[in-house]
C-alpha cells in the first residue's frame, strides 16, 4: 500500500515538473514589444504606439483591449483591430496600433503592457517619451498659432437659406402681382375681359334711353340728365377727358385743348350740353322735336367721333406693290397688324 | 326754345336791375388797375349781403378798392384802422356820462354806417375783432342794455395781412366764418403794374363817380335772392361742403388727417348765396355748376381748419378745395 502511494506521488510530481518545463519553454517563445513612432513630440500631437506579440500558432494569447487612457495623462484616441500575420518560421505576429496624445508637457512612461498567456502574463518593456511645449516668443504680441480653420460650406447648410430666399422672392413677386392687379382693377386669376369700345357702350345706352321714353312720360329733366351722363361717359372713355367732375364749359374747353378738330361735332355737342344745362338748372322745357334733335345729335356725335380700328397688312420686302394691288381683298387683312386710326371728318 | 315764365321773367328783372354792374366795373376800373377778380368779389359781397375779407401783402390796392366801391355808392362809410391798442368801444361805441344831464348817454361807434372798412383787421387782438361778431351776423349792436339796429345795407369789408407777417393776430374761427368771402389778392401783372407806375409818377389819380344809391343795392339783392337754384345745384353745394367735413366719404381719405374741421352750415348758405350773386353778375336767372366752382375757393378757403399734418405736408386749403372740385361729380 505504501508503495502504491509513493508511486502516485512521484507521478504527480513528474507531471507538475513536466508542465512547468513545457510552460517555460513555450513562454520563452511568446514575445511582447511596444514601440512608438517617435519618442519626442509636441503637446497635442497625435502619435502611433504599436503593440507586437509573436507567438506559436498553437497557443492562446490574450491581447488587451484598452480604455480611453493608457496611463494618467496619455489619452488613447483610437485603437485598431488585431492584425495577425504568419511568419516564415510558422509563428504568428499579432499587431495592435494605438493612436495616443497628451496635453501636458514633460516626460511620460509607457507602462509594461500585459498579454495573457494561459495563467501567466507576459509584459512589454516600459519606455519613456517626452512631450515638448510650444516655444513662446515673449518679445512678440500674443497671436494665434494658426488662423481659424474655415470649414467648407456644405450643400445641406446652404439649402435651407437658398430655399428660404427663393421662397421669399416668389412670395414678394406674387404680392407685387396681386397688388398690380388690384390697382388696375383686374381679376387676380383668369383672363381680362377686353373692354368694349366707347361708342358701342354709348350707342347701347342711347338706345336704352330712347326706349325708356322719359320725356314722353314728362320726365324731361331725367331725360337730359341721362343723356348728358351718356355723353360725358363716352367722352371719358373715348378721349380720356375727365368729364364727370367738370362742367359743360370745362368739357368743351378740354376738347379744344385736346385738339378736337371736328367743328360740326363740337357744335352739336355744345348745343346738347347747353340745352341740357338749361333743362337741368333753369326749368327750361324744350318742345317735342328738340328732345329728338338732342338724341339724334348725340347719335351723330358718337358716330362721327368713334374710334375706328383698321387692320393694316404686313408683307415681305419687295412685295409691297403687289400687296397694294391686292389691298381690296379683305382676306389679305386677316393676318395684318392692327392699326388704330381716328376718324376725323374735317 | 320755350322757357318757363318764371325764368324768363327773372331774366328780364335781372337785365333791368343789373344794369349798374357794368357801370360799377367801369368806375372801379378808373381807379383800380387790373384786379378783376377782386372787383368781382366785392360785387358778389355787395349783392349777396356778405362781408368780405381781403388778404394780401401791403400795397395791392385792397384798401383803395374798398374805398372806391364805397365812393361809388352814395352811402355812409367808415374806415377803422385796426391797431394793437384799439378797444371794442372804439368800434361799437360806449356809454358816456353827461355831467350836464347827469345821465349816461350812448356814443355810437364808427360801426354805425353802411360800409365799414376794417383795415388790417388782424393787427388788433381777438377781443377787438370779436366786437364785430354781433354787428356782422345780427346787423345790430348792443351797447349797455340797449340794442341798436345797423343801417341797411351794412357791409364789412376787411383787409388783413398774411398771418405770417410780424405783429398780426389770427382771426378767431367764429369771426372768420362770418365773412362770406375771403379773397386772396395777388400781385398785378407786369403791364398793369407799368400803368400803375405811370399814373403815380404823373400824379394823375382818376376818381370814381357816385352812381349808385343804397336802394339800388337793396333792390338788386332782392332779385339775387330770387335767382333760381335747382335742387341738383343745392346737392352739388352740399356735396362740396360735406367733402370738407368727411373727405373719406368722397374718396379723399388722404385728407382725413389733414382737416381739423370742415365748412360750417354757414359755408353752404354762403356758397349758395354767392353762386346766385355770381349768376346775377353774369346776367343769368339761374345758377349753373360753373357759378359754384367760380366762387368756391373764395367761400371755403377760410372755413377749413388744417391740421399739423397738412402744414407738415405743405397742403393748403386751396389744394384741398381744388381736389374736392376735381373729385365731386358735377350734376
């Protein structure tokens, strides 16, 4: 029994020794190194720190994942994924790159970086690096180290302003359009109905006055009031002479100023206006034929002074003579320009 | 043409009673060079029984015109020079104690006459100007406890210098409203002034003859009253006066803030009366819109109270009246 126990103890001791020997042998085959791109740089600069682990392919090594700080004062800005490369001797090379910076000048120590190997820990060698502060020339005034950086303007930044400006411009144009329409007393939407010629309106109103038979109903004053109103409105529409706010004398004077040349029409109008004034303001009662005379005189005045629209044809150069010969043909006038001619029978 | 009897008869009466118009104009023309509008305005005041205020810079024959008109009519005439120290009693009269009779008796002032020339009326303070209020409106004067009627015809013709001049007092609104016409006298034309210079150098000042009696004026006034004024013209007159009060109702919103007060009912009355007188001068028995427009500025210019906005915008009552006449529809 004692012999069996002793044999068992010996086996265990052998296994422990063997395990230790194997570990030591393989551990010597795993190496960890850490090195920086430079060991001296300016405050705030960003520098690379590379961790390299060499190991046999058949062992497990635990590469650490770093926090925001490597050690006090050294910040880790970025860290790469583990990059594994197969070496010629069959071992693996694992690389991990850190981007570090520091914002205080002085000497810093990169501490040993531990790598787990089974129950053991293998560490890199610590090393020192130096961070220099910016040299200050005290003889000069304080100034920016670098000028402010102008960030490029992106489309997303411009779009709201450009869109808003365009919208505002459209809104202003719409308001101007609406105001103009209102000022001209035109419909805001839809097409403008062409104005009727002045003589058409006047002749229609005169016909209506004739049909109303006001003077036959002993409404002589009303008859002459309407008659003069029709003529005044016609003069306003036809000659743009302000007649509604003017007296008979002033209306006749305005026509003279406007170089109204038809003497006969002028005298007809004068007689109608004076007779109307007498009826309206002086209890004057004309006899029957004078009513008709005033009405026919009004028709005559409108007819003699109405605006006639004549169409003038347009022809290519060199064909004018031929076109004149054919001028009688009304068909040729259809495509012609419209020319406004005033009928003056003087 | 068949005229109704009324107008025909009226025209005949006018023809008969207005014969003196031309004579007055001839006599006035002997003394006053040019100033046709001034002479016409004086005639309108005389015929329409309305007092007249003449405004213009010194030297434009305002006083001379009134003096001449007074001399043409065989009537009593007083000239009162308004000065800063003038008292109301100097105008209308006062009660004087007589030691002999041991009683107060009335001493009538220069206002008891047919024609009063109130020269430079705005040189006196408002209390003196206001002394004329009762005389002008009621044709009577109260001294102490007694009221005395003024002679007929009674007409106040006042002159004033533009208010911008030194030493002038503005007439109170109540006073100014009692003047039927305010006539602005302008400088004579060059040819007219040449004639004035020649007359003055030669010291040849023609005199007007007395050709008219007060009865002629009273008769003419009765005819003027009968001049026919149609309802359409009345409506036109009212539209004009109402436009000075409520311009926004007549499409003249721009004047709303510029007018403190418009024409009073006296403006409407005077516009109608002056239109009749103007028609009479034109030998017409009826009023036409031209008559109203011819005298509108003279009747209304002193009855429109302008606001500070109007003064700031350099808008005058003349501008407002012109715009109203160009806006109100003529019947």
